[in-house]
């Protein structure tokens, strides 16, 4: 036997086989070990990433819940004016709001000053007597000077159980009240369980900054809930709240746990995700057995199939990679047609279909953006017309009130002209001459209304009269000059209106010599929602809408700019494209092309 072994060992083919066998087996073993470690790390990382994603989903769901509740309160607050001081209408609105949102809310009600309520829930609709435990909610609603929605700490409500209440101050029938909404925390908890996917490794929970449990993790073996507080290893959940780290490791009842937390910016709640990895360890043990079998099977099959598979796969894969690289460089017109009838042929056909859908989607997105811009322009225009009509009708009312009936016919004729120009017409663009005519009609009405002389000084380049501008762009600015610059029309003054062509643009200026304003107020005029507004809201709305309409129609380089100084007046500059200059540029471009 020994001689036979020596004979085979000295055979070069046997030694080559042995070397290859040892090399392949060693390589397979090393690769399997490294693969196992890599997969273990990847699975662990994937589980933690999944936990992080679920934590973010939980935060998004809380934000969505908050916005839905805020929207419900906002709708009730907005519709309060339509109740016309009728508590019966208010009661019906509360019942309707409760029916529409009964899945996420346990009650929608209004707290009166005597701490009785108008309830939307059938129970609170009947049992609506005053209760002292509503006093903190009522005071909380009026604690915010700006009338925003406030959120209570979690507490035990007599009707809703363990809940959180959103409140906002409101006035009905001249009585200060507070609209309140109680959250259905049970429904939120069921939703969070669905977000967690029923995983035993991962539990989601919510606590407030004092460590009280708002939503407890369902079926957790890591801790217990005592008096709405998290308890584990004789410790309190407040330790987790006070931890400075967003991700940290701890032990709960002898189990190593990774804890992730974040603070919801809207509610200041602390959202937790607890991950203990028990299921992961079980999976890894099964994976060890699998890798041993895979090692043996891979050794037998790798040598026989590697060359054949590589040859069969390499050619089509490289072809697909070349085509994909073309797409990666921005060429969406690539075609990967293939005569193959196997999976690579289907992959090529699917890739062609996908590129076609991407091209179609891009075209749809472009059309959608254009449509969106058109709708935004319509909305901004619709906000200016009612505002202008209100002020014009006020002028007629003042004339009649002062008994100046002989002027009514003239002012009505001017109003009809203005209405035909500003409301009955549908085109958003007119020439500057038409816009000037409308301003003159408006000034005529204001002169009669205030019995003051508002001189219109025109410094107009005649060429600019035929250039297009936006309809109703100048009148609101002239109105602001009278209302704000000249003390609401109580004193006379001049309004200078100039128009010139400069650097390929049409520059129109409306300037008064009124009281002016500070730089801070000037800056806020063109903001959508400025902070600390202490001046007339209509002025900001008019200028902001004109500014937005110009930019939506012509682009970012155009719009409004405002200069003002206290005691020296205000100058509003409107910038439009110079269509004549643009036409000349286009004609030169066509001539060079020919």
C-alpha cells in the first residue's frame, strides 16, 4: 500500500490534482468564512437600517397624524364664521368632523368658558356638564398669543382614556371657546405595529420628555409598563429619554438591546426603536449549517460549471453593460434589441420598454410642470380682483354717504370701465397704455371718494405704451400709495409713474412722496408669510401676488423691487421683458442662420 501511494505521489498528474484540490478547497473554505462574516455584518447592518427606517416611518406617521388633526382643527376654526353665532350649527360641524375622523380621534369638542362642552362624540354630546379637568386644556388653548394649535402632555381623560389633546382658541357667538381634539392612541398603536411588521426583534414606542409612555411597545419581553412608565431592571424609562445619544446600546432584563431614538419636532415626543437581535442569532445558526453544505456542493460544481457558465454569461452581460453605460451618460435613445429568446433576450426587451416609459414620464412631468405654473398664475390673479372690487365699491359707498349724488353717474361709469378691464376680460396680458387708462379711472374714483387731489405725473417713453405688461399690475400699487403713503386718502399728493426700456427690459416705476416705511417693512413686503407683521396685510398680499405673477409668467430675473424711506416716500419698480428687443434679437438670429 505504501509503495502504491509513493507511486501515485510521484506522478505529476496526481500532484497537480492534489495541489489544485488543496488550493480550491482552501479557497472555498476561506471564501465561505469571509462570506459568512460579511453576510452576518450585512444582515446586522440591514436590520439596524431597517430599524432606522421604521423609526423614520413612525416619525412620518406621527407628523401625518399631527397634520390631519391640525387640518381638522383648522377646518373647524375656518368654518366658525359660517355658523353665524349658531351653537346648533357648531354642534353639527363637530359631529360631522368626528364622524369623518373617528378612526384617528376619540372626540372632537369645543370647551366653553364655564368648562362645559359642545361634543362631537355621541357620549360627550349628552354628557356635557362642566368639568374642572378641562381647565388646563382651556388655558392651554389661550396660552399661545398667535392662536396656533397646542398639544397637551399625555393624561387620563374621563371620556377618552389615556390620550393627548390638541387645542386652539376660537370665538363662537362672541364667547371665547377652545376647540379640542382627543387622539385615538389605540389606533395609533395598531398602526405602529403594522409599521414594525410584527417583528419580534424590533419594538416601537413613544414617550414624552418626562418619560411617560404615550404609545407602549406591544408584547415586549424586554420591559414592563407600570403607571404609564417604562420599567426594566428596576430602572425607569426616563433614563432613555435623558440619554444624549440617538443610538446606543443597553441591557434590559439581561438582554443586549440597541436603542434608537429621535425627537419629533412638532410634538416634542421622543420616538424609540428597541432592537435585540434574537431572531438574527437564530438565523445565523441556521446559516452556519447552510454554509457547510454550500461549501461541499460548491467544491463539486464550481470546477465543472465555472468555465461553461462564464462563457455563456460573459458575452451578453458585457453587451448589456456597454448599453447601460450609454444610458448612464445621458443617452436615453439607446435600443438593446436582441434576437435571443432566453432571459437575456427578455431582459433586453424589458430594458427597452423601461427606457420608453422613462422618456414618456419625462414628457409627462414637463407637461405637468407647465400646467402647474398656469394654475398658480390663475390663483394669484383671482386673489387680486376681489380685493380691488371691494375697495372700489367702498368708494361709491362713501360718495353716496356724503350725499354727492350728482357724481354717482360718473363714478359708476368709471367703475364699469374698470370692471370690464379687470374682471370681465380673460387675457392676463395687456399693453402699458391700457394699464395706464385703468389707473386713471381708478384715481378718478379715489379723488371723488377722499375729496383730495392725487396728481398723476407721467414720465412715459412713448415707445413703451405698446409693450405688454400684466393686467392689474399697476392699480394695486397706486392704491397702496394712496392708502399707505397718503394716510388712507386723507391728504393730497403726487404719484409719479414712469416707464423706460433699459438693457432689454421694460422698467416701470410707481413712486409717491408719502410717509414711507422702514427697511425691515420694505423687506417683508415681497415675502409670502413674513414674521412679525405689524402693517396692513392687504398691502403685502397685493405686492407679493404681483411679484409672483410676473416671475411665474416671465421667470426669475423679473418681478418687483421696493425702495422706501420714512418721510421721503416709496418707489415700487416693476421689471418686465422688453418684447421689442426680444423680437429684434430673434430676427438677427434668423438672419445669421440664413
